C-alpha cells in the first residue's frame, strides 16, 4: 500500500507506506483483488470498504482498509489494516 501523494519516495520508517500486503481473492471472489500495470505503473484493485448485512436483522458487519483516519500521525491511521487483510469484521448493531 503506497501513499498516492508521495508514491514511495519517503523512507519506510516514516510509516506512510504499508506492506507488502498479500491480496487474497481474484476478480470473481468475495475478496476481490487484482494487480496490473496501467500507464507503466504497477497498480491494484482492492475493495477499501467491505460490508456484509442480512436485511432481516438489525446488524451488519464491516471492515475498512487501514482505519478511520487518513492522518499519518493519528493513532487510527492503519489501525484496522490487519483485520482487513484477514477478513475480520466488526459488528455494527442498531
């Protein structure tokens, strides 16, 4: 996961870039993922937000790549990356 603005130009110890991450799944699976080259640049297709819900209940399960903050020095930056990588969901209930 490379920061789009800095494009891997900063030292890794600053923590803007994460990975390498193993992408599970393919184009026809629940966890869709695809790596490809576009305009000479290696890029990927992965769902950043996943949600599973049964409309017969008042709950759903969600998962967010990284975390709820896009601020690098926030404690919530990439706080949920491990859960997203393995497909672990949080329960949301009304």
